[in-house]
C-alpha cells in the first residue's frame, strides 16, 4: 500500500463505501420476501392463488396477496408474497 492510500480523504472514502455496502446487504436481508406477479383470467387467477396457498401455507410462509386489481376483459392482476423458507 503506498502512502497515497493512507491519506485521511482516502481512508474516509473506503470507510464510507464499506458502510454503504453493509447497509445494502442489511436491506436485502430485511426484504426477504419472494414476490411474483400474475395477470390471468379471473378463474385461472383464483386457481393460481389457491395453488400458492396450498404449496406455501400462510402459517409457515406468511403467504399473502399483497396487491390485486381487476382489469378489462375479466382479468385479474395480483402479486403474491411469501417468505422463502419455513422455520
């Protein structure tokens, strides 16, 4: 390491960058939710939601419909979120 890497400005920059990287890593860990968005005809949307709740039970994965809306043509757009693993 040469003497230029030891200047206070350089040390401060390295520490700041390390702090930013740690903050990003913590944010990713905190947002451990898995999300998937679907846009399906109404009956298929019901079947898909039912499939998710059977595969990833709410009690274990905290599965829920996070957002949904009705679209023209009797389609439903919805986002399901769940935890990636059960304890």
